[in-house]
C-alpha cells in the first residue's frame, strides 16, 4: 500500500479525461438508477420556484453533477501541483479519493436538505457519502482500467517498434549471401567480409572469424551475388572477384594491371579489370 503508484495514473491528460468522464457517467447513472430520493422534494419549495417536479429533478441532478465536477477538477489540480514534488503511494491515493468523495458528499448534503427534511445533518451526510461513493467509484475504476490498458498498449507498441528497429539495424549490419534458390547460406558482418571469388557455379567467400580468415562455398554465380549486394561496400572489381572496398589498405599498379591489397593474411591480392575500374574508383572517391 505504501508503494508509489505509477505516475501515468495522475498524468495531466489522464486527470482531464477523468474529470470529464466521471460527471458524464454520473449524469447517466443518476437518471437511470435514481439513487437519490427525488420523490421527496418539498412541494412548497417547488411552488416557490414555480417549476414542475421533473424539471426540478433535472436541475438538481445537473447542479450536483456540475458541483461534483468542479470539486473533482479542483482536487485534481491540487494533485497535479502536489505530485510535482511528491510521489503518491497507493494508500495516499485511496485517502485522496475518499477526501474527494467526502467533499462531494458535503455539497450533496446541502441538496438533500430539500428532499429529506426529517433527517439530521449527520444522517444526511452519511447517506450522501454512501450514494456519492456508489456514483463516483464505478467511473473511477473504469478510468483506472482504461489508463492501465492504454499505458500497457503504448509500452507494447514502443517495444514492438524498438524490436523492429533493432532487427532493421541487425539486418543492415550483416551481408547475407544466398544460394541459387535464394536461401540464405551465410550471414557476415560488413566489416568481416573480405572478398568473394568465383569458382565455376560456386562462389568462395573469404571472411574473418576470431581474427582468422575462413572460406565458405555457396552454390551461386558471382553475377547474381553482385546484383544482390548492390549498394553495399562489397563491389565487383573483376569477372572473378568482388572485394570489400571498406577493408582495402593498398592499391598498387603493376604491369599486369591494378591490384587491391586488404592486408589480411590468407586473402589474395584482388585485381581490378578495366570493365569494373570506373565503378571501383567512383566508390573510392565517394566513400573512401
């Protein structure tokens, strides 16, 4: 009971929603179940006001609902100010609600003086307190159930969005190599994939694992793999090779042509053919 209640229970938006919903519910509840003894309205009082019994019932009902709404609004305004510096426990909140009901019952006791003139003030207040609690607690509980459901729904949506974002980041962090049936055979982090070499109807993937180079064969053509990896750092540089240009450390020109060195033991130097040189140099100018 001394544990602090979740702050969303008394957030500004929820306080406003409660202040608006409770009187609306109370107005419907009073008119349907008539917990107040409107049949005992003083005839002399009605004659003095020169209004019918039904009109008097509606006026008193509306006055009570508006009065209760004002008391609830004032109470929630004080609560909003108080909770800026203090936290409410479950016990504090229950006592606060009982205080609201007592304040409303005091106002309703005045209205009851016109319907039950034969009862003492203490008895009128006790009856008003019980009836007010009956009218108010039901919508309060309904509001709390809605607030908890709404908060849980928001947290669930946030969690799902975070999971989706994490999955997207995870997908972007890896390069997926598929076979000829488009089934993923190997997933390697961008910074760990070194080169891809054509081997007839297969491709040989060189990648780092625990600081050592490893190879994996996948049945697919280099052309299809290049299409699938379009837009990544792994660029085709030769009819038989693709290279991760983000790992390139040296580019040297020989009589035989231009070669890229990755500086990784076990990874051969990769040639750049004229067909793909423009694409390679363009990538290095933009991202290198």
